[in-house]
């Protein structure tokens, strides 16, 4: 199959073997698996090498060991190294069901002119609570979606359940380098502006939500799409504008919930250019106690 799998790895020694096994167990095999060790300081690289020494597979395995340059750089490097027309991204702590590549291949064959393919997913929260992510779509839905409309309601694309046309991916310059928070959302926006997005409402990927040290380093960072919002063509795109406001609301209220008023205020000021009146209405939330915001946030987060 003409699909390359790109897996960036940074300090995932506990999770990475299950991730790799889920790719090797695919009913439809990829052309190659490209693992980019992004300067891990734990035992990830040794764990990966030992795994493939003991594992027989006909799939070409490429392991790149690079200095830490961030996940965008790692993904871009893996994508550039790939030999296929399509690239499937997968984070090292997530897993695919055995049917993932088979079902996604069916979509690619049915919609050959599209550039982005994705699916619904399961959520494994702290290893004890596994459930299917909420969806407003019919259970058997598969086909084109308005990404900006749909992403206001549910997760349409993320970095473990997306397959992209390589040429289209690089036409938007891949993932922005040096960005710590929201680099993936920026890329999905750019792709959706130039390409049709195909989605199947089958839960074919498990997203593992565990404590992550990389999240702590982003606690004071504004979501990247809100920083570069003026680069998007949102003024004449109603759904894109509404989606950007949704990103503002989620990021802003999350920061307040965390008690990070400074970052919440930064998010607020960056977002005024989208819709000053709408954003202004959220100013009073700065004065809501974080404890109350945490309760409200957890209720809204259920099933997402």
C-alpha cells in the first residue's frame, strides 16, 4: 500500500511498543514505518531498536535519531523521508485498530482527489475509562465534511488519526516549526482551506490521555492559530470564523480553569481581531474562581 507511517517519539518508552505493534498488526500493511526519535532523554530509542531486533516484518523500518527540535520538526522530517504518496501520522502513545489502514485506504480509493482523511476515535483516559468520542454524525457516516463546521462540534482531525496527501501537505509547508501549542490545529486549518476533508464515523484509533510533561511546558503559551489568525481567510468564511472563536473559547476557559489568568488574558487579547464584540463578552470569566471553572470544564469535556 502506498502509505508511509510517521511516528515522532519523545520520551515514550512506556507506550511506544504498543503503538508500533498496532501498526504491524494492520490488516492492510503500510509501505514503510518511519520513526523519528526527537532527542529522547529516556530509553525510547533503545526500546525501539530492541523491539525491531526481535520482530520479523516485511515492512520497511526507518529509524531517524535527531537532536530535539520539537514535534513539528520531527513530523516534517519523517514526511520528507517518506517514499509514498500518502502519509499517516501517529503519536507514539496512541494506537490503531487492526482495520484502520484498510478503512482509510477504502476512503482514499473512493475520494482520490481529496487531500485529508480521518476517522472517529476511542479515548483511554488515565488507563481506566475507555469510551468512543462523541459525534454529531450518523453512526455509519463516511464522506466529505465541512471541516470548520464539524470541528466546532467534535474532533475531526488529530495527529494520530489523519492521513494526508504528501504533495498537498507540503503545499501548506507542513507543520510550523518551533511552535509548542496548536501547531497541529494550524496545519489542519491550512489543509482544509485548500483540500477536501473526508471523514468516517468509525472509531478506529485509541487516543491515550495520560499526564504528559510536554503539556506543562505549554502552560503559558497561546494557541498558535490565535496568534496567526490574520493569516487565515476567515473574514469571508463564516464557519472558519466560528471555528476560530470556538478555539478561543476553549483555550481561554481552559486557562482560567487552570488558574493561569496571565495566559487567559493573552489568549483574550490575541482573539479580539476575530470578533471584538464576541470576545468582549467573555471578559467577566476572568473573575470566576478556578475551582468553579474546573467543574464546568470537566462537565463540558465529558466524551471529548
